[in-house]
C-alpha cells in the first residue's frame, strides 16, 4: 500500500529536519508531503535539500495566509492525484510523535485486508 504523510508547516526550521528524518528512518516506504504556508525562516531550503536526498519527499507552497485547512486540502488533493492508499496528517512543530505512524498503518492494513474478504 502506498502511504502519504501530509505535514503543513509555517516556520518550523527547528523541528522539520528531525521530523522528516525520523519518518524516513523508520518508515522508508512512506512518502512525505510538506505544505508550506509561507515560511520565512529557511524551512523551505531544508526541505529542498532533503528532497535531493530522497525522492519520496515533496513540497507544495500554498498561498500566503490561506491557513491550515487549505494546507490539508492541498495535501489531500495531492494524495488523490497520486493514488495514495493511506493518508496521515501530522503537525510540523514536533508535537506529533512519528512512532504512532506504525499503529496507523497497521490499523489501516488490517481494515483494508478485512474489507477485501467480503
């Protein structure tokens, strides 16, 4: 199954590199979409550097001031257009621990496999 993690950010230079690296270290098959809301702290440059190292990292820049909901909409549109099976959202400020991704993916796989039997 193809999984996408959507992470809206705004000025998360202190957290974003560590968060993406942790996700990629433990969940190598997961794709990560960063939706930037107009960061001015260099966060985008860090993401662009990480994108050069990993083709499963993507960046979308949203219209300035359009908000968190619009960032999620951009992320879900990206997921649909690129045929992702699972979508997880996380905050870019480090408040969401990537260790929970495993549980989400496991539950999703179980639900998907269960629904195939009927």
